[in-house]
């Protein structure tokens, strides 16, 4: 056998046979094959990938290079690629950002071409003869399997490998150019990373007063920014309309709020359901209208601060689109008295139950 370049790839446990990994291996192999280089790519999973395990894999395979692949957020829009070049004994780090709507196979191809581009530019990456382990080919995803919805094949223990000729991994897709450039300009990469952390929610709102009239229907919108994989800051507002007993009119409520959300589980390609807890502080503006006997409409307004606490559930519909259901309580820092002709007719209570049903676009 002619000398080959052996490359080890270390991914998280259970990810050796996902569409991302399959596309990564196929595109990297294709890139080396186009240059006339013989390459053997061995994939192993570890929980979680580490420098120590990567160097062990490198030694076992007598590899020219070893790569760790990790994701820095549950939505898998930010990939961390860490390469170790055996010849120069040095590490190279790359961070790649993707849009929430990018398919898993597109992300894998982009990562594969990036790895091949880096290794091709390194003079210390050399062929070493026979691979340290037999080269095997994981089964290709069955025809008709939706790209990006996870692999139907369960991960198996041990190593997986593929040669440069292993075009069984979605050959038509692998032949297409990567959608994400291997080395994007710093400003473009920063912009994509920021956009990938945004989530927009639009929902219908229903309230019911606890101990008084505050039942109404309306709409709300919220923009979230991810600080970490589980913590978010958010801002938004909305409007709703409610009837008030003994008031020949209604209560139009608008509000604005800032808050934070903790989402220990977010929907991903492998996990459709998510959950979280949200707390918002803001201002409620009550505009009370009353139609008098002469047909004239009078208004009275009241501004009161409040806090909203919501338990949130999310279900991934497709791509970056999620269905959101939130249930909780809205607490105003004070009641609102309703008077008609200087006579109290109702009191809008401090507390009311709150429910939201809507959609979210984002990670």
C-alpha cells in the first residue's frame, strides 16, 4: 500500500455517526483526494473530547494530525475545532459560526473543508505508511433521511474510519462547495456569531385576574440574546385589552419589560423538547376608557411597575423554528382603582395568571 496520511478526529460521545460527522469526513477526504493525497480518517468519540485523549488517539494511530470537534452552545451554531499537528507538536484553534437554519450536512461539509485547508497548508503533515488501525466505512445515512434530523443509526463503540475514496457519505452533497467559508473575515465571523445568539418570539397572550377583573387577550414580542448556553437576557413588550365590570368601555394595557431567562434544555436536532424559566421587570400602562351617556368617551390612565414569572416549554418544529408555551404569573406593584363619576366601580388586582402561546425563531 502506498503511504497515506492518517488523521484522527475526536468527537463527543454518541456523535461519531451523526450527519455532521459523516459530511465532515466526506468533505475532508474529498479535498485531500482532489490534491492527489491518500488519506485515512479515523473517527472516535469520547465523553467529552479532551487534549489528553486526542494525544492518546494520535499516538495509537501514529497520525499526522488529530482534531477535536466540540460545540459551544446547545443549538450547535458555534463549532470549536482544535487541531494538533504531530510534526510541529503544536495546536491550532478555529471557531466557526453557523446560522440556525443551516442543515447539519452543510455544517459538517464546512468543518471538513476547513480542516483540510488548514492541514494542506501545513508542511509538517506527512504520510506515514499503513494506518495504525484498519480502515472501515460507517454505513451511509439511508436514502430519504432528512438532513440535519440526526442519524437513524445508533453510535457504536470503538473507532470509525474512512478513506479518501469513501464517497459513500452523500456524494452529491459532498461535491457541492461549503456554504460557510473556511476562513471568514473577522468582522463577518463576529457578526454571524452575534446573530446566531439572537432569538425572536411572537406570541398570543391571555390573562385572568386573581381576585378581581383582569382577564384579557393580546399579543407580545420578545427578543432574546444568549450570554451562555443556558443564560439569556431579553427585552420586549406587548398589548392586550380587557373588560372591566361596571365600566362602559375597557382596559387597554401596554407594557415593556427587561429580564433574563434560564434554559437548561433547548431544542436541538437530536432533542425536540426544551424548558426554561423567565423573569421580567417592567412597566404596565393602563388606559381605561368609558363611554358616557352623552356618547363622549373619557379616559383614565395608570402606570404601575410589575414583574412577570413564566415557566416555559419549547418544541422544535423544523430548523430554527420552535413552538413556545409559557404559563406563569404577572404581579403589579399596586392595584389599579377604577372610578366612574368619582365612584369606585372596580379594582384591578395585583396578581393575574398569564399564558403565552407562540413561535420562536432562533437557537
